[in-house]
């Protein structure tokens, strides 16, 4: 167990070093890289791009949501119970990070929960297997 975790961490460290090397060292992040998937999402009026995401059960997911729209937006992941599971509010021009680890397989709807935005098309889907 410990050895296994160690190799995963080692692998991620190696990945991080490779990424840092590729970026020329100019923009290396000071934070330790999170394991799991990272999705970059752009919010505008009235859509998320991309709007489909796939992940595995227990896999930590990091959403980096940039609001390129003219008004504020939210990024709300709905749990399989129909309740809000995770939420980020993104002001226009800002980027917010939202972390979520799905604990069960299924389709998790993602919406902007501001009045009228979901109906106008601000929806996405996280499919977990
Ligand atoms: Cu919105």
C-alpha cells in the first residue's frame, strides 16, 4: 500500500518535472500537482466549453473555470441525490478552481444556477465510471 502510493507520488513528481522542463521554467506552478484529472472550462453567455467530462470513481478532479463572459456565472456540480455537491462562483474575467472527487458511478449534471442561465444552455455533464 505504502510502496504503491510512493510510486504514484513519484510518478506524479516526475510528470511535474517534465512539465516544468517543457514550459521552460518560466511559469512553473509553486503548488504540488494534484493527482487525478484537471479540466479547463470556459464559461460564457450561455454555455460551458467543453461541456462533457469523464472521470473514474474516486478520482480527484480539478476544474479550472474561466469566465470569459460579460456577467458572473457559477459552476455547480449536482450530486446523484439531486443536491448541490460542489460549487464555484466565477466573476467575469476571473478563473476559479473547483475540486471534486466522485464517490459513485453515474452522471453528474453541472449547471450555472443563476436565474435563467441553465435554461439558456449553461449545462454540462460529468460522467463517472
Ligand atoms: Cu451563468
